[in-house]
C-alpha cells in the first residue's frame, strides 16, 4: 500500500504549444508533490497560474509536457472513473433529472450489480441532501444544488480521488459556506482523497489538510502549509472565527499580496508562517 | 381600499394629502406599450394573434391590389379566385396526387440526406482525420448552385424519380452535414469530460452524451433544411418532370393561368407552414427541459 504516496506528482511541467507566431507558454514549472490516501489537498494560487491545468494533468485530461503523475503506483495516461472530476461550471446533463444524473455516474461500472447501483444512487442522493428532488429537472434546481448533484454523480462513479476545480466559485457567500461545511463532512465520511482548486484563501484554510500555495504563472509550489498545525483537524464552521484562523489567513494573504507585487524573491527565503 | 373622493370631486389625495400606506402602484402599461417595448416579453397568445393580424394585412393588401386594378387581372388573381382554383384542382384535377408525389420526393430525399449526414457530421466533429478528408470537398460542393447540377443529373439519371431525389439530396446533404458537425462540436467540453471521468468509452460518450446534448439544435437544423428541400424540389419538377406541384405550376404558366400558378404556390406555402409548425411543436414537447 502506498498510503502516504498515493498520488505522486513527479517533476511535472507543462507548456502550451506554440502555434503561428505566438511562442510556447510555460504554465507549470517542474512541480513535484506527494499526496497521501484520504488527504484533503488544496491548490491555492492566483487566477491564471496553472492550477486547473495541473489538476487536469492529474485527472488524465491533459498530458504533461515533462514528468509524470502516478496514482496508487500506476502512471496516469488518460481519464477514467478512478479520477473523478467536479467542474467549475455546471456540468450536469439537462436531459436527465436529478436521480438520472447520479445514476449516470455508475452507468459504465461493471464492478457492481444493478441492485447495488440503485442502492448507491439513493445513498448519494441522501448524502448530498437532495432527497425529495430526485425527479427535478436540472435547470429547476439552484446553483448550490447542482454542484451537490455533481459531487454525488462523481462519487457514484467510485473514484479513488476527487478532483474539484473551484466548484463553489459561482455560488453566493452563504451557499458557498454551506457547501464547504457539507464537503468537509462528506470527505470525512467517505474518506476520499480530494484535490480542490481555489483562489479563495479562507476556503482553502477551512477545507484543507494541506495547502499547496502556487506562484504566479508558471506555477511552482511556493509553500506547503499543513493547516492542521495551525487550526487543528476538526472543522466546525466556528473555526472560521478563531484567532488561529485569522492569523493563518493573514499570513497567507500577506504572501499572495507580495506575490501580486512580483516580489517573489523575498518570499522564497521562507519563514513566512508561524509554526 | 375604498375609493375616497374629496368634496371638490378630485380623485385620491392632492399633493398635500397624507402619505398612503399602500405600496406604490405599478404604473399601468397599455397593450400597445407591451407589444412595442424593445425586446419585451412575448406570450404564445399574443404571438399567434400578431401572426394572424400579419396574414390579414397581407390578404387586405393583396385584395386591394386586385380590386383597384393596380395590377392587371391576368398577372395577379384575387385571393378568392386562387382559393376557388385550388379547390377545383383538388376536387377535379387530381392535384392531391401531385401534392403527394411532391411530399414523397421531399421526404424521401431528406431522409436519405439526414441518414448519411447525421453519422458523418458526428464523426467529422469527433475525428480529425474524417474532418480533414471530407470538409474541403463538402465545402466546395456546397457552393455549387443546385440548378447548375440539373443537366448532369438528367444526363446521368434521366428524368425519372432518381434524378429528382439525387438533386434534392445534393442540395441538402452538403449543407446539413456541416450543420450537424457544428452541432456536435458545440456540445460543452465539460459534458464530454464528465463522460470520460465516469468511465465511458468514446463510443459511449457519443451515444449517451453527444447525441442527447446536440439533439435539440440538430432537430432545429433538420427542420430548416427540410424547408430548403422544397426550393430544390420545385426546380427539379420544373426542369424534368411530368408530375408534382412544380410541374403543375409550370404547365399553368404556359397558358398564363395565373390563379392556377398561385394556387400551386399557396399549396406549397401551406404544406411548408404546417410541417414547420408541427416540428416546432414536437421540439417544444420533446425538449421541454430546455426551458
Ligand atoms: N488549452 C490551452 N491552450 C493554451 N493556453 C492555455 C490552455 N489552457 C490554459 N492555458 C493558459 O494557461 C494558464 C493557466 O491556466 P489555468 O490552469 O486555467 O489557470 P488557473 O486554473 O490557475 O486559473 C492561463 O494563462 C491560460 O491562459
Ligand atoms: Mg482555473
């Protein structure tokens, strides 16, 4: 068992091809990391730095220019149901109802029986709190519900890792907080490995076991923050108003602010975060 | 609220009156204002009513032109004369047979067109090699005017059914296949990637995601292409035929039987309109989830 090196990102770089007169753009610059089974990792960094691209490489939806990603020892070569994806935009199918979308997650599984699929569909429906809405059309439910639906559909496929790309980015503050809380609960109960992309510092702290803080493009890992060391591993909503939470938030914001001012060199000398 | 009048007979309170505790009323808008507001709302009822008014106006202008002899009678028949002639054609001259043969030609050619264009269009959107090989050819043929192909189809296939079907097919297929390919390309990338990350193989993505996702716009494009079929049909029937609505119109022209020519045109209009409305209705029923 590779429990603490469940996912290995091994010296991954990515360039988007030169076409015509425009030169190749380096988006990810020699990034390595190890992710443990059941860990909740957040990729935090400024917009456009390459977080989505790195996550898509982990998901097999994009090929690395250099380096490789291994999931449970096997090199990632393409997408499959072991790498579940929750997209930024609403990705549920409008021609299916709510329960139909959840069932779609299991449609191509042949490791479980039809009866088991039906049981799981009901289980995930319940888990994300959509009981009572199973017959609803997708464009008749709210944005928050649609993202919960996307989570349920993705979990139903039985993935080893859940890749989430700013899934709450389009939601209002209240809904966002509610879904963050639910996600923490779901991740604990399902014991899933999660990689979650955001540019929202508070969201990152609230959710993460570990934050990977990226530089501006091309993305490099600037800092690795073990959030549990600062605010503990229990995450009730109230943790958001503790002193430790504020302190951590401020020090990260400090880093990102300076990042924005293009003073990366100072940052790299380290010692940013109180232990 | 009960209405109050002051002794001077003015309605409501004056400028110095007490503030009302009721919410400010929404200013009333007239039907006219609603209908003419820029990008205003529309309802099914008013749309149908407006359509009827449009037709009535057209009829009125048409009648006016005939009654006041703005246009000489032998060039423009009155609406009544056209309807009467249409009725006579239907009841006495087997015009219904011509209508059926025309409908059959349109639908048969359209069916042959769609049955090839749908899979090919989807393959073009999915595989670069298919697109690369076929798109330039299709784009080229697409710009050939259909009437220019008539002599060739007659040389190759004579003046039987085959040449007419071939002409209609060529007129619609090359347009349709590009429209279908575009419909398939416009399926959001996220939908396809959702499929791949829940373990669907490419063929399963095509069948269970791309096809249902593109279906509404595909049906719309089929409906529009079916309309084009009628244009080409008349060309085909005028040039090389001894039956069909186009043939009837063209023969009537020779003897300047204006009412008969116009009756034929009217028949095409009615068939086209009804077919179009029927497909729109199906679209609304089948894809209710879009609204
Ligand atoms: N398919 C692509 N082709 C070319 N450039 C791309 C492509 N995808 C992303 N990029 C560029 O790579 C950079 C990083 O994008 P992305 O990974 O989406 O950033 P983030 O998710 O951190 O906001 C951006 O500058 C973007 O314009
Ligand atoms: Mg992104």
